[in-house]
C-alpha cells in the first residue's frame, strides 16, 4: 500500500501540470488571458500617466505658490526643532 501511495504522489503533480498546460492551450482560455493582460496594461498606463500628471502639477503649484511652500518648510523645521527640544533630558 505504501508503494502505491508513493507512485500516486509522484504522478499527481506531473498529471496536474499536464492538465493545466492543456487547459491554457485552449483558444477560448488564451483569448481570456489576453483580455486580462490588456486590461492590466491599460490600468498600468493610466496609473503611470496619473502619477506623471500629479508630479507635474505639484511642481507647477510649488512654483506658483513659492511663499506658501517656504512657509510650510519653515513650519516643518520649527516642528522638528520643538520635538528635539522636548525630547532632551532636563
């Protein structure tokens, strides 16, 4: 009985790989996979474009509102200084 189970354990993965390969060769499945790949590529392209536009717009806003950007940098630096002072031993 133990020998038969060993044979089954060796044959099942190979048989499964063969079945999956045969399934992926079916034209209808290939069309579905191509459709899914096309959708993923479209989403990636749209995401890349959105990030590029966001970066471009952020640069334009920084140039247009330089005073506000400088004020934000000063506030950030002041916050870091206050945190550093608060953590110092007295």
